[in-house]
């Protein structure tokens, strides 16, 4: 039987797991569709593949649909987010030399105190810190900016774009001093001896919407995407089961996906990270979450938070931007697709007690503002 095929782009990261699992574990076929996965070498390539029609949907940075709605970055066709595929999943690492200076000044790389870590980084790095992130419009960039602003407001920091698979190489070559990147590429820097891990992204914001399932805005309401949403939702439930971890790591490690040892993939899925070449291990709860009771629903407030920050840097009115971008996270379409599944769904963005919208904290004590944008 020939099933309808949805061409779906992904970037080789652990948080591509929901789209890979949806295909490999048969969730897509159970929904009456097939998924043809297309690997992209960078986020700019992934964005362009989607915007210009090379794929129908994509595993995408959460900030990209917001940036396109604001006309930033020359993104081509506008993009909407049908679901949040994952929360968190990033790590912050530093070069071997910078790590040595931090240790010499007494930092213990405890991996759980973002406030202490940023002060230690500031003191050891001095002026001109260069930090690599995968894309200018990304949760990586927003986490880094929020984190640094608490300890070094106005400091001279360069944020440079480096594709995830090249991050370890860039820090080894001295092109950057530190990075924020999705796993397993931080662990690759540890394995190659070019860097050490300082902090998980989850220590900065405990529920950052990291990747979304994105489609072109003009096609977002196509009922043909509803089976894909359900397949990805089922994949997220499967990934949230502890007994699925080994099988998931083996799937993701295949040559056509991440192309690396399954043990490296398992570190992110288990939250048990090796943080230095000396073999030091740190355990992180919820390093990455695919559970659709936590991720899943694309909240308008998430888009608004990103929109305010992007607008402020572009010299625009943050509140006007927040109002204009809220609708690019399509909770209405998510609810429509999952209505018959038994999923716990909010009636809309205006319900602060709905499943999946819990108090979310930043490391500096701030609480994520989940109130609807008016």
C-alpha cells in the first residue's frame, strides 16, 4: 500500500528524536502516512529547505518561526510551529584553556549552579569572550544572552554562529572560547579533548522550548499534517518511557541520522554526562524532555517571550512584536489534530491551569510569564 509521504527535514541532534522515532517505530505508518527524512547540515540549510519547498515540514529551532514573522534574517516564506518537539537539550562548554583557568580560580564545575558558573566564566575569560551558538535566532542565543546579562551586563561578548557538527572543531581551533549547543555535539568536544562542559541549558531555564515541528505558514492548516502531529505525539510518549532509552539511542546513532556511537547519544537521553576528558560525570534531571505533557503544546506565550527579545535587539517595540508573533505557535491546530487521542489538552492559551503550563523558572529567580498576550 502506497501511503502519502511527508518530506521532513532534520538536523543531526538528539532532539530530532521525535521525528526519527515517528518514522522508525512505525507511529507514522499507524497514522496512515510515511515520513521521508532529509538531513540538513546546518540550521540555515534546514530553514531554507522548508521555506523554499524542498521539504514539507522540519525539525526546527523554536526561534525561527518567530524571526520569520518579524522579517528577520532573510528567512523567505513565513513559518509556523505546529508543536514543540522538545524542551531543553543544550549544554554550555568551554575550551580546555578556559576550563583550566576557571579551575585555577576555584570553580568546581558542579554543573547545577548557573549563577556561580557565569561569575566564574566572567572572571576567567576577561574581555572579548567569543561564544558559539548554532544560529543567530535560537534558544541557544537567548539562553546565553539572558545568562550573561545577570553577571556581565554590557560586557564585550561576541556570539558567533557555528553549525552544531562543527562546534568541537571550532573550539579546538581557537575560533571560539565557549559554546552553547544541542547534544551530542557538546559531548563530542569532550571526547575529542577540545572542551569541557560547564552547564546544561536547563540550569538557566528549566523548560526552554527548544525545537518545534515547523511548516510553511500558508500550509499549516492542511489536514494532511494532522497524522504527522499525532505520530510525533506518540513518538514523544514512547521516548518519555525509561525503557525506551536504549532502543532510541541505537536508532539515533545510525549512519543516516547522527552517525556516531550510541553511547554518546545515550548520555543525553539518560542525563548522565561526561563533562571532561578526566572522566568526570554529572547527572542532570530533564536534560532534554520529549514528554508531550511537558513539551508538545505550542504556547503562544513561548512565541511572545522569544519575540520580545528578538524585537528589542532589532530596535523594535517588544510588546507589539509579542502580539504579532503569538499566532505563529499554532495551539489551535495542535488541539484539532489530537482531539480524539485522549491527550490532556488545554482549551486554549488563556487557561493558566492547563496541563503542560506549570511555573517555569530561570536561574535568577524569575518566573516565565505564561499569561496570554493581549
